[in-house]
């Protein structure tokens, strides 16, 4: 990878991690809600809410990690 695009790799990794935190918990919640929630209509929204909470937590965690890496890199370059 040339030096002009060296900044792109960490950004794309961050993007992939945050996107996976959005997609996987919510898709899993949808599948569980449809499978288990057919008998009980109350469980479906609960699964969606829990999946959304997991997504929020995961994204927050990834942002904290990325921010620490940026601060470490910034302090290391000084």
C-alpha cells in the first residue's frame, strides 16, 4: 500500500467493526424473534430492543478503543 493511502486501512477496519456491531446483533435478534416470537408476540420487540442495546454497547466500545489508539499514536509522534 502506498503512503498516500496508508491512513485508509485503520479507517476501513474501524468501519468494518462498527458495521458488524450494527448488523449481527440486530439480525440475530430478528431471527430469534421470528423463531421464538411466533408463539409469544411480546418477545419479538424485546429481542429487538436487546439487540439494539448490544449494538450500542459494541459501537461505544469500538469508539473508545479507536480513540485510545489515536491518542497513543498522537502522543507517540510528538
